[in-house]
C-alpha cells in the first residue's frame, strides 16, 4: 500500500520521503520500495527509491528524481526537512498515534483510524464499491479478517509462518510453482505452496517472524508481470491519498490563500 501511495504522489510531483523500519516485513517485494532497505535501491513501475541517511541525502534523492527511503522505528519529523503531510501506511488495523493542533496533515490507510483522533482523513482499503474513497469523518470499513478471493482461492493463497523463527527462501518472486512445492523453510522444515500459481510475494530471506505472520502470496492467475508492478488496489488507495491531500484545507490554503471555490464537504457513504 505504501509503495502505491508513494508512486502516486511522486508521479504527481510531490517530494516524497518513505520512512521504513530496519527490517521490513513486506511480502510483495517485487513491487515494493521497501526493497531499498536491503539493496540500496528499488525500481518499481518506472520510479526509483534510494536509501538516504539524512536530510542532505534526502535532498540529493529529490534532485536526482529518486524517492528517499529513511530508516526510522516510527514516522518522525526531521528538523531540517519540512513535513507537510504524513500518510500512515503501516496497515496496523488499529488506531495510530494521536494527532494534536500542531500535527501535519495526517492520512490513515484502512481500518482502525478515526478522523479527528489519530488522523485528519482516512482512505478506504477494502476492495469493493468504496475502495480508495476519502473520509473526512468516521473511518474505513472494519477489517474482515478474510483474505480477498483470487480466482476462487481465499486463505490458501496466503502463506503464513507455521512457527516463530527465521525464514529461508527457496523460491523467488516470479517463480511458477505447483501445489506442494517448497517455497521457503524454517528450521529445516519446508513451507509449501497450497495451490498452483506464481509466487507473487515472499518475505526477504533471513527475516525473523512470529507464528502466523504472512510471509508469502501465491497468485493462481500465474501472470508473472503482476509480481513486479503495483496492483490496482494499491494504485486506487494511492489515488485516494493524493485526493485527500488536494482536498485538504492545508493544501487549499497554500495554493489559494484568498479563499474562493470550496469543494462540497464530505458526506460519508450516505
């Protein structure tokens, strides 16, 4: 989700900084800027993200057209880099940090966030009629706890850690596999694909995980190109985040300080 948002905002001309944890648990690494944490750079859908160690490196990335990726345990404000807005793309499925009067524009993605409490706006992340919609009151749909169906497959397409431990990858993102084929192992025990398809997502080799954590994704459609491009859902959510910025009073005040046209207020789903 975060990469879809960063891609949309960067394409629209906004200077973007991605704040990542030191060891991301991202699974769709073929289409994620989180890959820059390990490799120094990540190339996704025509854009490049690059590791940056501080404010000067951030500015250098912007000058070269790259998206800087910083390592931070939480979203934080850098004294030498003015932060106009924050998109909380951690997908916590619970509320984020409380906002205050001095907080920058904060946009939460998905369930758990509540406007006026931990964000200024929420973007819907659940597939369906409301996907990508911006809410200026209330919040997004509750987490269903059920993976989305792809070609009739639900939970069986998601690969989860059978126990706590370190994941060692056997397959690679983009590999075509059959049901029963080992795609990773933990402590010498193979973790096998439950269905035929393409390995669309796989956590980075050597990452320590907890039991039940999602570590892979098998796509039964078998289209390898899908593994290395941002999906429709992420782009829709990214479009919602972009819309939230453009609709915000902060942005409108900056480009139109004298007032004038105001878009109609959000009325929710009704």
